[in-house]
C-alpha cells in the first residue's frame, strides 16, 4: 500500500480499530445503563446472571484497548517523539468525534421548516 510513511499506515489501522471498538462500546454501554430494565432477553441465547458483569468487563476492556491505540508505536531513543513518529490517531479521532457532536447538536437545536 503506497502511503506517505509507516506512521500514516499505522494511524489508519489504529483509527479503524478505535472506530470499530466505539461501535461495540455504544450498545454495550446503553444496554448496561439506559435499557437495563426495559431490555428483553433473547430466549435462545442468554448469559443470565453473568450478563451484567461480562458487559462491564467488555466495556472497560474496549475503553482500555482504545486508549492503548492512541499511544505512539515507536519512539526515537535520542530525539523522543518527533513529527515523523508522532501518532496522529488521537488528533484525528478527536476531530471526528467533534464533527459528529457539532453536526448532531446543530441538527437538534436549529429550527427546521417542516
């Protein structure tokens, strides 16, 4: 894959990993908090009393592993973190989440002609 550098390729892989994990975190969190009483369990597959503890374990594991993807993958022993080996994943993820927030907030607050 011809990219500018291995740093760019690593950032792309880490961003896709984080966005995939966010797509897992959201329903797990909503199931454990907002719909804990109204959620109807499936008769075919049910974890029973282990549902909530395993849900919280998976929630915290996904959050922790997402944070790990935001650290630099290599550091120069002499120069430390430079522009060449800086991990741009946190910057791009923050901008993406800020864009989603702005678009959803303006959609909810601006008046529409309906």
